[in-house]
C-alpha cells in the first residue's frame, strides 16, 4: 500500500473512531454495537461470505418495527459515508497540490493540465492551425452549480 493510501486509511479510521465515540455519547453503546455489527457483517459479505447476507437481512428485519432505531442507524451510516467522502476529497486535494508543487520544482507543466497538452502538441510538431482545428472539434461546456460541492466527481 502506498504512503498516500495509508494516510487515507488512517484518516478514515480516525474519523470512524471519532464518529463511534459520538454515537456512544449521543445514542448509547447499544446503538454503536448494532452499527458495528451491521458494518462487520457487510464487510464479511463483500468478502464473499454468503451467510453474512442472511445475518444482515435478519438484523434489518428486526429493525423494521423500531423507526427510531432505524433512523439512528441510517444517520450513523450516512454520517460515516459523508466523513469518508470528505477524507477522500481532502486526500485528492493534497495529491493534486503535491503534483503541482513537484511539476513546478521540475520546471514542467503539471500532468493532465492544459499546459501539458499544449506542450505535448508542441513536441508532436503540431502547428498553430492544427491545434486550432483540434480545439474547434472539441465540445467544451462549462458547468454552473448552485454550490461548489455540487461539481465534485462521482
């Protein structure tokens, strides 16, 4: 595992631990244990253990009559996944920053940038007219969103 992946895993683990502490504080240890049971069974099921799926279904079936408990579990998982998304976005920003800094230090255009594309066209010997023709064939559409977070990649 790379250093970047390790850092992301550590951050996710830290955020998960903190969320667990908040769940215990706000909703009690029983809810935390149930969330951890579902999470563990889900991981086991994803690893190929078909019996875990049945256990998940049985556990979820018991929750059908307890709307408050179900709501708390859904909130816990929604919060966890939001935290994971934030950690991944933070990691992506750090990686892009490191690449930009390294490109600057190396005196090169940043990889996958417009400047790098122009440089590669230069190295391939394309003329200004050929580049203009290529650009004329491209479909470039700006995306306007109500909030910056709406433009994040899926």
